[in-house]
C-alpha cells in the first residue's frame, strides 16, 4: 500500500486533523500557563521592589550609602541591584556602574535591558525603579528577571517539542488506524471484482467489529442475495417455459413424423415436412440444453464424483470428435501426460471437453488446427484447447459465457450458443476454473481441473 | 404379433404409445395405474412392457422389482420425466431393460421397443455376426465385407457390432451414442452422423449394395434390403 493511499483514508485524515487540533490546544494551554505564571512572577518581583523602595526611603540620607552596601552584602543570591547616584551621575554606593538612561526617575517599575558596557552577563534583563532624592541624588533598585527568562525558555522549548511530538504521534496513529480499514476496503474491492467476473454466490467479507464498513458490507450482501434470488427466479421461469413447451413440441413432432411417413418419398410436401421436423428438432435441442444446464446446476451430481484419469476422458472426447474435425479439414492433435487424476463426473467432463472441442472446430476455418493438451500446471492438472480460428476478442470473452450469446462474426456457424453455458455449468459444479489464454490468431481456453475454493 | 403392455397414467402419452406401436404392427394393451398394471403383467402373456416411472397407487420402480421378484423376465422399457443419472441407474437396477426420458419422440420409443424385443429373440453368445456378405468376428475383432478385411477403428467396430446385432431395426442416434459411448446426454451436434458416415464409407464401398441405410427423421438401419 502506498503512502498516498493511507493519506487519503478517512481514518488518517481524521487522526491528522485531531492531532493538529490537539497540538493547537496544547500550545494554547501552555501559552496561557506561561502568560499567567510570568504575570505572577512579575507581580512578585514588583512587590519586592516596592518593599525595598519603602525600606530604603525610610533611611536617612547620611545612612543610605552604608545601608545600600549592607543590602548588597546581604543579597547572597545576587538578585537585587542597588545604585545611589550623585547629581552628576557618579555612583556613590551599590553594584550598578552606570545609571541606565532609559529608566524614568518616577518611582515606578520598568523592564530594562542593560548592555555589555553596563553589566555582565549581557544582555541583562531586569525590572528597575528609580527615585529622586534631595540634592539631585537618584536611588535605583533593581531585581533580576533571569528566572522569568529561563522559565520562558523552558516553556518555548516545551511548546516546540510538545507540538512536534503530538503531530508525529498523530501521524503514526493515523497510519495505524487507517491500515485496518484500508486493508478491509481492499478485501471488499477484491470480492466485488470477483463477483463482477460472474461469481454471483460470492459475498463481501464482514468482520466482527460491526463498524460502518460492516454495516455497508452487510447491506451490499443483502442486495447480492436479492440479485441472486431474482436471477434464479428468472432462470427458473425460463426453465419452466422450456419444460412446459417440450411436451407439446414433442407431440407436434410426432404428428409431423407420422405425416412424413405417410407421404410419397419424392413429393414436394415431404420436403417441406422434413424441413419443419428439422426446425422442431433444433427447438427441442435448445430446450434440452437449457434443462440440461439447470439439471447440472442443481448440484445433485456431486454425490457421484469419482476419481478419474483426466487423460482418458480427454482422449475419449478427442476420439469422439475426431471425425468431425476430419470432415471440416481441421488437424486435431492431442498431447499430454497420463496419470493425472481429478475428482469428478466422467460423463459431464466428457461433455464439457466435447463441447469445447466442438466449438473450436466450428469456429476454425477449413485447413486450421486444434491442439489439445493435458498437463500438470503449477497448481494442478490443466486441459488446454487452442485453435487458430476466428478467435474471441477481449471484450467479447465475458459475453460468450452467457447463454445464447454468439460472436458477431460467427453468424454463419450453426450452433445454439448454449454449449459454453453447459461447459460453464459443469465447471462450476466441479469447482474448476476456466480461463481464456492468449492465442493469436484463434482461441485458447484453459480448464483448471482443481478445486478453486477451499472446502 | 408381439403383445405389449403399456403402463402409463397419462392418457395422451398412452394414446401416443398405442398409436405408434400399433402402427408398427404390435398389439398394445393399456393399464392406467401401477397396481392394475402389475396385475396384468403377472397374469397376461406379454412380450414387452412400457412402464412409467411415476404412477398412482404403485410407482414404476416397485412394479418392475415386483415383476422380477416373481421371476417374470418380460423386457421392460422404463419411461420417466426424470432425466437424472441416479434415476436412470435406479430404474435399470430395479430390473428395467432400458430407460427413456419424457418427452420422447415416438419413433425413438418404437425403435427401443423393437430392439428390446429383438434382443430377447436372439442369442447373445454368438461369436460371429453375419449380415449378407458382411461378417464380424467378435473374438478376433475382425470385420470383412465380401471377404475383404475392413480397417475399422475400435469405435467403428462397436458401432457396426451394435447395428449388426439389431439388423433390420431402426436404431436412433441416441441409442447409438448410449450403447457405443455409454453416455446419456444429448451430444448436440451431428457427430453421430459423422461417425456413421465414416463407417459407411468403409463398409459400403462403391460397387457393393449398400447395407447401412438412413431412416428419415429417426436414425439408421443395417439391412440387406431397405
């Protein structure tokens, strides 16, 4: 199965959509947590700065440099910054070399970024406030926001990897989830192809999951049951008509026969009666063939299956049909191995081979040839009948297996078009396979003489 | 004149059998159900019985097995609407001598009746069959016509044997197919005719009076005069 096949499945698309949605939600959630946490951390920093400002504001001007130096010493974690600057910008006490010019001196907290000239490591981000004291002195108090930056970094990384992982896992599950439905769709597709090739008894596979595919398969199977029932009903009606018409036709023929017997040998009327009898005979033969098909299809003959030598049956059929080939000036040859045994009904298999040979001879012009071969194929014994006659085009092949169908190019050939239907019925009864092979020009049919379905 | 008993419940079919066999010069009596038929078959002296497979009061299979149980060996032609192989086998196993599927062509039925009557009259143990100057040595599988050995294929030999055993009788294509090939389906095409044609070319060589004749509308007959 190709990747594009997976990516087109409903399961895959749904999974991908959900994982994208999930990834989006994760990003939103983490973003919200980050935003809330950062705000809280900032608020605490600002509060600490205000407390510090209030504390230092209460200290007298003379005491301030010592108090600042003490505060710097006390701050072991180095998270506070202090600076007492004179009016000319000179640092009197504290741990910040220069007063950052962008910081307004209004007692409010601002986020400040200091560059490498000011402090190491740079760039350095901090929250700071500045106070104007007497005589143009300025007091600066700052708090490190390194923690906040690091927290932000962690969050960003978490968002990136989390999002990526979610999408990857989503893709993986998408593939996994679409594998089973895709495989089942494939199975259903194969079953449909098989049914379309004429195996109307076949049904779509139904799993025990009772999912939407099963619901669909069950519905289609019910539809197939109905189609099969209708088909058999139609066939049944056809068989009944054939059956019912046979008796009056036989009686009609009996009367005609008596008439024929009473007529003078050379009279003109006798010729006409002969013709009518021939027509009635051909009608009766059609009905017999139709009923023969339904008799074969009734499956009752399976009980009489025996182990048979394939070679014997084919030889017998070839010998039976050989004078006909000679009459048509067709070279009939047979080759093959002996000792291949099959389970079956010898009479029916003989009939099938005779019918196939009869067709091959009928549809091959005088001077042509018909080759029969019995061989052991990869999966079992095979009978191959090849002629160099008019052949059957690719798109006619399915149609010729239908009842009464005759190739458009074969209207001059006598026959009822039921021969192949009888062959197909016999093959189906035996659960054998039938295949048109390549022969150019001509027709090549191959009978696969082994059970096509497991019992 | 041979006497024939037709055990048949369908009046039209019975009428057909009586007409056809009557026109062949047989004396035909009709029994319309199984029990009455058995009664008459056991008491009357008949040369042949046509017996429907499905009859009211007692079915055909029972009738024929009852007859055989009572050591009545009158030839029985079973007639049935059931064309199944199993049905045929059952019919023959119960004691029927031949089996004909309904609906049948009346001359087919008559031909089979005549062959059955004939079979009774002749000895099966002959080793040489002879019709005019045609001779068939069954032991050596050798055929001669006017002293000349005929080069026959095994199938042709069997065809000729069947026709010679029933010389002077009409044999239908179905009968030939059944007895020579042993199968019971309708071979459909004119293959039997082709086989006969081939045999005819070997047997009836130019200059000799023909022995194999075509019986219009029904089959073939081997005889000196036709």
